[in-house]
C-alpha cells in the first residue's frame, strides 16, 4: 500500500516505470492525495495497476468521497478529499484512505 501526496504522485509513477513486472502484483492499493501525476505516461500493465488499485483524493468543496471528474489524467477513480486546503488532504481523507486500504487487503 502506498500513499502519494502532491509531487509524490509523479515520483511514484517514475518508480513504477522502474519496478520489475513481477513485483507489481505486490502493490495492493495506491492512495493519491491531490497529486499531478500522468498515468498515461505509463505502459499498459502499470496503467492497469493504477486504474484497478488506485484512488485519487483531490481538494475540493464537495463532501468527502464525492466522485469528481478525472480532469488531471489520474487514470483511476477520483474522489473529493472534503477540504480545499492542499496541505490538509491526507488528514481530511485519512478515514477513507484507511477504509480503502482495508478493503484492498481482503
């Protein structure tokens, strides 16, 4: 499980590019939090990993977990973090992130 906040999303994508294919299956969940990463820059298996195992909590005025449009090319489901403050994204969404991680372990 991985949490990638802000520029960490782009760094995670760079790390995924270098991850051996047989190690990708070890990643069960990715929580992107208000990142600007480009999932389209990944090859097909890594895009699929992001699509199937990733969630992106973004700043916004909508209530926590409200689906929002993927206008940034996240490549995965995008949800509101329930805050408009970038620095507070992880804190605001932590209960949802932990629930997502719990579901991913089942």
